[in-house]
C-alpha cells in the first residue's frame, strides 16, 4: 500500500532515487557505519520509497536508524552466524545488527538451502527493525522461489477485547515470480494501518483516518498524538489479533527472540537490545514444478484476473504487487515525493554530518 498516496503529493518536492540513495549512504558512513552495510540498509529503504511504501522508507526511518547507529544501540560490526541448522532449516543470531544487514544474511542462507533441499525455514533472533517485509520476500522470488516472511516488533496492538498493548503490527509477506518482469508481492501488517502511518501523520500535523487507532483508554481516535499513546486496530478484529499472536509465536518463541512487551523499543527511551525475531521461508519452485510452466500459469492467472469486469467505483483490477511495480516505474522517472517535514529532517542530518543535501529531481 502506498501510504503517502493518502496525502496530496502534488506540492511535494521530488528527488531521484539515486540522489537519495547516495545522500543516505554518506550520512550513514559519516555516522560510523561502514560503507557496505550502509548500502545494504539504504537499498531496502529507497526500494520502499520507490514502491510507494513510504512508511518503511527514508521518509520515516533514515533519521531513526542514523540515531541508533550514532548511539551504538545497534552493533555496527555484528558477528552474524548460524547457531543451529539442518539441511532445510537454520537459526541465525544477528548479534544486535541492523535488521537489514541481518536479514540479507538470512535471505542468502534461505535461498542456498532451498536450492539444495527444495525448501527452507529460517529463524532469526537478536535482530532489529528490518524495513518493509515485502522487500525480503521479493529477493527470494527473484531467485525463482516462493518467499514467505514474518517479523515481530515492539508492543503496539492490544489483544482483542483489551486496551493494553502486547503484540505488534507483525507484518506478513508472500512473493512469487512471474513472466511479466515484476513479481507478485503480498505484504501487509496485521493492523488496519501500520504504526508508521501514525508517525507520518503526527509529523505532518494531520488527523489520522477513522478506524485506524485507539487511544490509551481503548477508545477510537483520529488524533495522531493520542494514537501514539494508544494502540493500533487489528485487521478484521479478532482475526487480525489472532494472526499477530501466531506471528509473535513464530518470530519470538520459535526463533528464540523476544516477544510481546519484552521486545526493546526503537522509539523513546529504551536501553534494551531490541531482539526482534524474523522467520523466512523459501520454496524452490523447480522442486515442485518446471519454472517456466509455473510462470506461464501465474501469468495466465494475472491475465484472467485483469479480464474480470470491475464493479462500479473501480477502474481496473490489480493483483498483489502490481500497484507497487507501477509506482516504482513512475517514481524512477518523476522522482520520489518528500514532504516538507521530512526534508527538514534531511537538512538537519546534512548539517550534522556535512553531507550535501540530495538534489531535487532534474536539479
């Protein structure tokens, strides 16, 4: 879902993906992170912005990630290693590294093991926020495999019927290759809207839509400040809560990471190691079906879905990941829209690090 599409982006300045990428890498390097891991982190953040998932891109996370690097609340040189494995499984200790760096290691292991064993399950412990879940499953699908990924995070969702936060928005993602030059990607949180939406609305001084959040007393609210003190609303009520519960079980308990309120917070004063858990799975398509046959059938499914006549109020029917793929093509040409409030954050980072501001698209 392209979150900032809910705002009027027509007046936002636009920056090329290359300019933003270069700026962010240099900011990270000036803050103490080595260049190679900095590139890995920025690759995932800029990709989210290109796809319109601005809640998980530079627009939300650059300043916070840099802050955590400077304060060394994450390990800048983690010893990421496999601590338990079978031919088709592995548990990875991320050594408190940045989530993107730990996840890149995990994805590489998942792909390699699936090539040999046909499929693989990876549990990750002692990690941190890893950005958009769909980025990692898409990497698996680009290896002609089906990717699955889930992660937990700090408490911001109350159990259904309560108002005390326990689980997180705990996203889930699937991805699969096609023959059309882009991949099917399903990526959603178990909340009606991810916590990052509230943060962006709060930063822009705007009310949030109805049905997104409860205040600290469990009452519905459209006030972003009150929403940040309360909890997010699970999708489909008790069903979203149940899905979040099970993802926390997988990522926290099965993977050996923390779960629920025991996970350290990325925002606010919290000296604990986050110890976020992830679970990834990779299925080698060739172990079950010829890859070209698979892709032709997926393409057929896409075409048949596209041929269904849209009902009133809809211009066309999309399949998962299609909007993001089209947004990527458009933003590569037009640039990535950045709200004024986020540009000010970039300026502060520029002044603090001496890294020149990214140039506007066409500038």
